[in-house]
C-alpha cells in the first residue's frame, strides 16, 4: 500500500488538477496512472516532474519508442517494480514487438554481467579514455 | 589497477587467442579492449561472454545503435565506469549524435527520479497489472 | 513470506527475549516489529544490531527526526520496502510533517537525478577535491 | 576524464550562461562546479536541473543543512563519487560539524545493514502497513 | 504478475522444451521453476542462460554449496526477491544449515556497512593496490 | 582523496589506538589498512565496526575463506572499489586460488544476469514461497 493516499480528481487542488488535465490531453486518454495520483499529494512536485517528463519523453533526436526502451532498462537496473510495469506497457503501446522486448531484456542481462565483471576485476578505462 | 594482469596476444592461451581473433574479425579492428585482456585470465569465461555479446549485440529486431544506448543506460544505472566509457564510445561509433547523447542522458536522469519517487512513496503497480 | 519464521515472545531464547524487552523499554511501547522477530532467529545478530541501532539512533549531534529522515533516504535509495514503511512511520512519530515528507522526497528525487548525470557523463570531482 | 568537455564561460551559449550567472548570484560565489560546466553541453537540461535544484534545496519545511545531509546520504547509497565530495563540502559550508558528519555516516552505515537484513530474510512490511 | 506468461510444457517450442528437459535431467527433479517458464518466452535466451548456469554452478574449484551462498549474497545485494527465495532454497537443498544461513546473513550485513563507510568517506584503495 | 584525514598511530586517541592494537594482534600483522585509519576519525564507530567485523569474520559454521568470498561478492554487487581490492587480497591470503577466483567471478556474473532477468520480467516467487 502506498505511504500516502491516491488523490482523486475531486480531491486534487487546482495545481494537481491541471497536471491531471494536461496528462489526459497529452496522452489523449482519460487514464491517470497511480504514480500521478500519489505524487499529487505534493502538487508542485507533481507539476515539476510532469513538465520534465512531458519534455523529455517527446520524440526528438530519439524516437518515442527508443526512449521508452531506455526507460525500461533504467527501471530494471534500479529495480523499480512500478516503473517496469508502466513503461513496459508504454513501450508496447508505442509499438514494441515481442521480439524487441526479448532483445531489450537480452541487452539488459548482458550489460548486467559485463558491468559486474568490469567492477569485480576493477578493470580501468582503456588508456585512450584517461587523461 | 585491475586485480589481475592484462593478457597480451603472446601470453593468451589458444582459447583466449581465439576470442581475441574473433573480436578483431567481428569488429574489423585490431583493437582489443582491456575488458577482454583482463577476462582472458579465465579463457572459458571470456569465450562464453564474448559468444553471448556477439549474439546479443548484433542487429536484430533492435538496431545496433539502439542496443548500445540501452547498454549505456544500464551501465550508468549500475555505475560501471569502465562500461560507460566503452559503450558511449561504441554508441558514437555507431552514429550516436551529440543531441541523441543528450536525450539519452535526459531519459536516464528522468527515470532515476521517477524510480525513486515510486519507491519512496511505495506506489503499487496500477490495478490492471495485478492479478 | 519471510524466509525464516517470526519468533514469538514465548519462543524467544533468553538473548532474543532480552532484545525484545529492551526494545519495549527503549521505545516505551509493547510493539515489536517483525524485523526483530525475524532477526531473533539469530539472537547474537539481533543483539548486536539492536545495540548498534539503539546507540546510533539516539539523539546526539543530530536530532532523532533528522536521523530518521536520513534513514528513510538511504532505504529509498537501497529500495528496501520493509525499511521505507517502518522508518517513514518512525519519522512521523517523531514529528515529521506532511510538508517535511514532501521535501524529503524532493531531495531524494533530485539527488537521484544529479547522481546519474554525474555518473553518466563521468564528471570527475572538482580539482580542489583531488590530490 | 568526463565524456564531454567542460564549457567555459566564453563557450557557454546564452541559455547555459544564464544558468552560470544564476548559480553565481544564488550562491554568492564566483565558483561554478564542474557538474554545471559539463551539463552545460546540454543547456536546456542544465537549465531544467538547475531550476529544480534551486527550488528543492532552498530552506523550507526542512532547513538547508538537513537537506544537504539527506543529499549526501542518497549520494553515498548511489555511490556517486562526484556528488559525495560536492555535497559533503556543501554540508560543511552550511555548518555541519565533525560530530554531525560522523553521526550521518553512522546512520548511513546502520541503514545499509538493516536494509540488507530485511531484504535477505525477505521480511514483509508489518501487518499494519498492508491492505 | 509477470509481464509475460509462463510457458507450459505443452506450449514450449522444441528449443524451450529441450531446456526444460535438461533442467529436469540435471536436477533429477520434475520441477521447473517459474524463472525458466517465463524466460521460455525467448527460447534462445533461455537456452543460453541455462547453458551458462549449468556450467557455472557445477562443482569445480568451489563446491556447489559455496556457489549457492555467493549467489544468495549477490541476489540480496541486488535486491532480487525471486532469486533470494530460489537460491536460499537451493542452498538448503545442498546442505546449508541454519547456522550457516545466519553467518551468511551476518557477512552480507557487515559488508553492506563497511562498503557504505568506505564509499561515504571516499577511502581510496591502499597504496599497495595503486599503480 | 578521502574526505577526512588518515589517523596515524600517534594521532589516534586511546579508543582508536586500542582498535589498531587489536587489529594488529588479531591479524598478526603490523599493517593497518586505510579503512581503519579513516574510520578512526570517529573512534566509537571504529570500535563498534571492528568488534562486529572481528566476530563475524571469525571461522564458525562457515570457514574464513568462504566468508571472504561472500564479502567480495557483496562488495562487487555494491561496487565498492576499496572493499573489492582489500577483500580479494584477504581471500588470497586465506588461500583463494586463481581458479577459485575465476569461479567466484563467474557466479557473480551469472547472478547479475539472472537477477536482472527475474526483475525485468517481474517474475513472482514460485507458488511454494507464497503465503
């Protein structure tokens, strides 16, 4: 159970309600994920995070699906159950195929292994990366 | 300093040398990164990791650059200095632009924030993700 | 489900029972959290951890609430579900207001972002911190 | 060595320069830490992170020193060398005494231990925290 | 709930079925853990991971129980709920006593503390470990 | 550079000096690692950690080498450069062979991979582990 309650549309103050409204408009969906309903307990924080998320996740030099794949990868490495569910779903909604999901997981699993090998043997960055 | 020595071409046993040769052939470069020279202290492990890396990082349902971006994202989340340097370089070699690098870092930074918010408030996966 | 059973007052051996008794006396409450009932499977470990916790968390140069805020921050960064619930509750019991909780979460979220940016770009400590 | 160059005052574009100027004005110091000089390679990201940092770290329901202690705690848990140096220095500048630093480290060390015990034995949140 | 379905024996393709069969033969048990039923959604990944696991976990210079203890230690540090349950069970099946489990947990808890102290004070490797 | 100075034998207060003396007597060596010289800035913390370390690392139900292997595994997972160097050296001093070191690293690398797969697919503990 979350440590603070979920804020309903009715209970949201104007700042939080504006975040909900913009999420709905941006995503063209009536759905508000619990992440935002919980963070709405701190409306200025919700507004700041949403503004950043809206900007960062918009297609740019990287397309929207690639950004979601990166988001899932970070969330798996950070072990965030909530974020893994939500962003895997988002990736699927943006077109991630089963095979792409499998390849994403293979890269995450490979990197986990080589990260630990490099750390365990304390391999220094190659000469060309050092001053 | 690495905990075990780097294995030169001359000191590599046949199994390790075969890994070095295949890396050179696959990457079409004479360069062998220190990761492999260190892991060559355990030739069967080097062979197994290289076989997995060669398969996983080959273009498939995800292109080679996208895989490198995911690799960098995991390495940053796992705080692997060696891997961040090497795979950022690989991503650049596969065409990552400055703006793509910036967007990669923005997604990593955003996910780090939202991961911690979800964890800190103990937000449970939305109803639709639960049994 | 925990991997080992919870130890009831009756089943506790004298060393574990002494820990329970001292927790009750120190906290002026009859409540024994499951953390201690589980750790009581290894009474000497329970005794050592409790002795350390009692000393470390007592008000000193830092007041008791500040220590709880730090405890929550570490527990969120380490993703410890059990500890987040328990120490957020302890912080509230020691007077943490809703606004303080929100500010705690904002600092945790900000630090998560800047930590990853510093790591992702491999920013070295400023010259004045280096030998 | 950082993966991207540090941006000098002269090389900063107007958006990055505005960040540098506001850091100098806010902190009443001419010093710009390398974090900002590196992040200035992506001026909009620098501006967004600085805006968030300036807001979040200002004294509020928690005083400025307490916020720095929390920042250090998260940075230690996340193992961010850069951030540990910088924010320990900031905490000292805001009045952290040697004894407070020691107590901060004791709480971080204690939480690290109890976090791992709770995780290792898979202790579930006490009944009162569950639905 | 897992993000992808568990694959039954009937639904497994030949590559996945061969993994299931080899797990049964190697472990001399009819039980297939959900890890493998989920990973069987990506049969080549399942085959690669199983091949590696079978090789790595076989008794060698380290006995099978010692390998399981190490596996549990890593899984606790990485906070993998699934892996902690499974590998603690495996360790017990290979003879881990209650007292050995307790000592394992004590070492994990101690290392968590000293790791954070070394990081928090930024203690550099002793002179003899540096170039 | 460490954030606080190393305490020499001459500068150590009696409580810190007693820790140094007991380390020398216990290890039968004149060497005091920098970890203890840094932690000696907080003598009660040094005394508490050393008392715990001396007890926990003594041979018991697990032998001294096995405990060092577990210590290294945790330190690699936690990415503690200082601790990886020191405890790999300790493991060697207690008889760890090259082949045992290789197998340790293979288990750490394998667990890193399977931990991330279990987390990435959100595989729940098998039915028998659930209430």
